[in-house]
């Protein structure tokens, strides 16, 4: 009885090759769809730009910048990208290469914020945080495109 059960679960070499080919095809499809739409990184960067520029505009705008630029804007852009691509993944943590790029972003953005705040409030250089916002937007777009290339490469690897 046990022997019959084992025989029913065996697959032939051809079936195994086909199963691996199906897995590879699925990975390639996910890799192609995981690439963010062209507007995703621009939208995230613009949201962050608004958040940083709100500091330069004035105290009354800071709450709008925090809520709109740091939370609502990125959330809505990410939600739209998930709907557009049909793939829901944490693109910043999905693969080892994506995590490395996210680490770079995670180090550079707070450092730029600190420099901007020192210039804006410490040295009274008006507009410094808005300038930092522009730098962060460019950084997010450039590294975001690089992240997409890494995601495509790493997710599309054969099994």
C-alpha cells in the first residue's frame, strides 16, 4: 500500500523540467510587472519635495507637508502603482540588491535633512529645505530607477 502511494507522487524527468520551466516563466512575468510605472518615482519624489519645501514656506505649512508629503502622497502613489502593475510588493526590501539601494537612500535622505535643517533654521538660510527637497527628489528618481533594474534582474533569475 505504501509503495503505491509513493509511485503516484513521482514525476517523470520531463514533468520536472516542465514544472521548472513554468516556475521560470512565472518569475519572469513577475519581474516584468514589478517595474514601477514611469510616474511612480517622480510621484514619491514630488511628495517628499512638498514635505521639505513646506519647512521653507513657513510654520503653518509644516503640518500639511508632513501629512501630505510624508504620508498621504507616497501612500496614494504606491496604491496607484499597485493597481496599475497588478503586483503588490515591498520594492525596497524585495531582493538583496533592492535592500542595498534602500540602505543608501536611508542614509543619504536623513543626512540631507539634517544639513537642510541646519542651513534653514540654524543659519537662517531661507529655502534650504526646499533645495534639499529638490535633491531628494532627484535622488529618489535616480536610485528608484536603479532599484527597478535590480528588481527586474534579481526577480527574473531562473529557479
